[in-house]
């Protein structure tokens, strides 16, 4: 009941706050009134930031705004001075260590007395305007995402690319004068849009500098979800962190360094997930630390995924080794793109491969939850429309890719496979890492296929791949886990 009373109260403000702000309790509320006596003046409202705060999020509202033409400009100062001013065009802003809403300066959040600035640009003589400033500290949503609301609320398959680089690390492309220059992040987002993607994770090496630009671009790219990504580049292997904007110490070393377990723990403690990149790549001078060669045992159960397809290379043996140990690690893909202008027929082109995730909404939380659940297949061809859906049915239960299914010895599993845009290809079933049974030919652009498998009561993983006539992988599905 209190939620609806509070919602009704907030509606008195002509500019309503975002839904997340309406329903999430602020840490501080600053309220007051403004009259014509304060027209064309500036005033500060002090507030205290406690220690341990790494992000401030502010929502501002006031009444008599539109029809009576009341106009307030806003800004903020930290204990040392100016941190930004956005006029009257923003009602929400956030400031974090590596990113901030445009108009505001990212950086550390020092404790002490801050000041919220209101500049009264216009107020009519008969008006008394009520304002409200809601301040939130360390918002988990702002730490994980550059948008407060899902870009789409719809349960469906969303297509994306989870590994790419820009000027903020080693991304290069041709300039207007055809020089080899650091490639602007904007080109990556534009190319992803042009190639029909729903989401991308820009995973520049070790840096968090790209997050500020991603926060600036997200409102414009309101059909393309920008997921915070970061490739933790170590001497012994690379892995991506998704859904975290805070800095994480990545300096893994045998002497006077961190362990991989410690880095992954930090990612998880901040609400993100970690996925191993190209684990079967060779390590050497051409690709330093690219293979997976940790000097000490790593708790692989803390990882959520493994990059099974990197660029156009399918490398599933390492993944199968982890599944054989009883781990449930989601297979994902990444283009590892370093040049957003690469044509689609070139190795390493953006969106090749595409990771396709079934999610309830197009948000960072939605996509990451889909990856956690294993509701994922990889489109190696980077098409706009290929589809692979798998359903396993016993007399007692139903499961889909990523799900666990209990099956006793002698239980007959009926397996339904739905493929789209794969005519003339073949569907292969793998039990554990071995192909089982005859391939199922695909004759139509939209086809349902059925097969069966008898459980022996032991632990197995059952997955499907689609191969073309030359034996090349077209689609690679995640397993259904039997008796895991």
C-alpha cells in the first residue's frame, strides 16, 4: 500500500521520476521551495556523503515546470570543487569512478560535504515551486548498466556479440586519410546496429575508460544494449568480466600478484559474471597470455561461461573437459573484433559469431541471467535469423538448453529440435563429447525435428550442433544436463 501512496505523491511533480527511482528508497532527500524572490539567483543545498561511497546517483524534480515555464538548472560540487552542471536538460545523473552522465566528471567520490546547485533561470511572480532531490549511494543498477530501464520487455532470443575492442585498448581502423588510428567506440556501436544486434559487450583490455563513452552513447542507441565488459588480460589467460563498472585489480602474477580466483571473486561480489576467453589459443609472442595456463589450480566453478567460438574458430574441447568434470559452464561466442569497419566476410568481423540469448527483457540483468541459465546458442555464421531450440521431455519433466533433467536408467528422452534458416544443413546430437545417432537432415527454412535417447541413469550432457554440407559448424547449442 505504501508503494502506491508514494507513487501518487510523486505524480504531483510534472516531471515524474524513473520507475526505479519511484520504487527504490533514496539514501537522502533534499526538499524545499523557490519563489520569485530567488529568480536569477544560484543557491547550494549541502549534503553529506559518508565514507565507502563509490557512486552517487541523483534524481531531481520540481513542479510548475511546463505550463508555467519554471526553469531550474542543476549541478553538483564535491568537497574539492566542481563536478558538473547540466542545465535544465537532465533530471537524472550519476557519477562513478570511471563513468558519469555527460555534463558530469567521473572519478572517486570523496566523503564529506557536497553541494547540490540550483540556478533559478525563470519563475513567475505568482508561482511557488516545490523541488525534490533524491540521492542514492552505490546503486547496483547504475554500477551494472548504462540504462535504468530495459530497452525491451519481451521474452525472446536476443542476438549479440560479447567480445570486442575499441580505441580504449587495441582497437584500430582506417582514418579519413586512411591512416591506422585507434578506432572510435561509436563506430563499434553503429556497426553492431547495422548488423542487427540487440546487445554488445565492449571488452577493452583491463581499462574502465570506455564506460564513460558507453554511458554517453546508450541513450542514443536505444535499440542496442551496451553491456559493461572488460577483458582481464593476465600472463596465464584472458577472461571477460560482464556487468561491472567498478575497477578490479587484474594484476595476476606468481610473485607479488593476485590469483585468478581473487579477481573472479571480486567480479562476482560486485554482481557480475566471468567468462574465459579463447582458452585453446596458443600463448606466445604473437598472442601473449592468450591460452589458458594458470600457474596454480583455479576454481572453475566460479566462472559462468567459456568462449567456445572466437572469431570464426570453434574450440570446444576445453569446454567439454570442464563439462566432464561436472561443471556447468555456458558456451558463448565473441568476435574479438579489433576493427569495427571490417567487412562481414573477414575473420574477426563484428557479430561473427553471434551469441544468442533467451531472456525475458533486453537489459544487462536480463541478458546475464540468460547466460547464467545456459539459455544460449552460438550462431557461428553471424546471421540475423538462424535459430536453434531444444526441448527434452521425459514422463516426469521437460527441460531446455541449460536446464537440468533428472532421468533414471531406462527413461526414454524425447528430444525436439527446432531450427530456422538452416535448410540443407544437418543437425547432430552429441552425448557428452561424442556424436550419437544419425544426423537429422534439415530440408525446410523452419523445421521441427525429433529424436530419442535412452538414459542409463548416469550423468551426461546432451547438446546439438548444426553443420553445413562441408562439415562446418553453423549453430552450436548449450547442453541439457542430465543428472547433474
